C-alpha cells in the first residue's frame, strides 16, 4: 500500500552499506534506506573468522593467484558500545524473512536492538554486533599474529561510503581505525553444504 513505511530496519556500518537500495540522504525516512548515525558505539576491526576451519555451506578466502586458502584469521568490521562514540551508516528496510536470512549470513555477529540509539528512526532498528566467538577469534588471531583483512572488503566498504558522499566517507574514516593487519588480495569462495 503506498505511503506505508517499513516497520523494521537494519543499521549497516560495513559491507552491508553497499547493499542495493542504500539511499544517500540523511534521516529522511526513505523506505528504500537512508543514512543515519548510531550513537553510543564505536567501529573497529574486532571480529574474525578462522579461515583454516572448514564450515560446510559457509565461506573461506583463497589467494587470488594460487587458489590456496589463507592460513589466517580474517578480520571484519564490528561495532561495540562506547559511551561517547558515534558511527555513520545506512538504515536498510528489512522484513522478518530478511532478518532471518541476515541472522544466518552474519554468523560472526549477534543481532541487537538499537532503535533508541538512532535519532528519528521511523521504525524498529537492529544492527549486528560481533559475537563472543567472533571477537574471541579476533583476539586469538591477534595473539598468534595471524590476522589479515581482505583488500576487496576494505575497498568495498570505502566505495560504499564514498557513494554516500564526501562527508559520509570522511565521517567513516574519522570513526574507523585503519585495520593495522596485512591486507591480502584474497577471493571469497563459497563452500558446498556437503
């Protein structure tokens, strides 16, 4: 029905900002998605997957040239509570089925209700914060000096924020530390469900 607004949104702050339909206007309540700020949080590279652990139906990262799996923990962006922190991102509309899909896709994260932390939210807002296990894999990779980031992931996130405009890209850069881990030219490989 025209004029109805979605009841639920997902606040995207990393690769999901590149999702189709991300809208470049701030807090306009556009049902296709809109730029917003998540208050009381900081953004950092504090979630990881163990790329040596094969999970049927999941993914792994392989070297673009050799095709060999990277012997590393691969780090991704995360948000965590921080009293004075604010991060920018995009609120994307989501259905109940879409949330169930994201719950499965974001296996290194846990869904959290952040409605009260997004100003002028026109509906319920969720985000995905690093799970205990995802953050533990990051710490283990850090201790073992085996943390890496995927160059394509870094470039995707920068391009997504750049598409929102210079001010949003600058805000992303100001609120996100450079990973500080080796940036490798890896390619995602989806694993069969065996």
